[in-house]
C-alpha cells in the first residue's frame, strides 16, 4: 500500500504554479490509500478552485471522480489520532499532515506528497524515509 497525501493527488490535475507541470497519474498495482481526511481535503480544494475560477464546475467534478476512482481505501482518523497528535506536538507541525505520516507508519509504507513544507520539516527525523516527493515518485 502507498499512502497518498491530498497535495500529491491534486497535483495530478492542478500544477503548483502556472508554469509548472502536473504530476503523472500513477499506474501501479499498489493500493493507494489515505486517512479519511483526504476525502474532505480533495473536495475543499476543488471548491476553492471553482471559486477562484481556476476550474469550472464540470472540471472539478471530473477531477474529484477520477481521484476517487484511483484511491483504494481510506482509514478512519480516530484510529490514527493519538499518533498524529503526538507527532504534531513533538514536531510542532500540522496535525493534518501528521495523520498521513501516522498512517504510513502504521502500514509500514511511504507517503507520496507534494507538500515541501512537510518534507522539509521531517527531513532530519526518522520519518524522512517515509516521505516521497510526488514529483520524484515512479510507481
């Protein structure tokens, strides 16, 4: 299993900057999973993109549907909460991101992310090997 951070999944459709490119949609036999927080994060960003007129409604609906079809499953946040909260306090980092790392730790796998802040924050920790930049990920 591979944990997919919402930021990486969104980069399959939305470039980080106007001159940047999107990430390739993964073709892998590995199940793609996430904390169930992912579902809300994807939809929130889609709505923001509609409001900013960077996606129209049909594009946003198609993006969400495609992401949903690529994901294999979601893990409940309450099962990850203690670990994620402990990590957030220890590293003074967003609990949202820590849920993804906590899931990767629980599954003994990696998180594919486009969140450079998270990658930098955990670069000198034992969790560094669990984080893969989505731009560098080759499934």
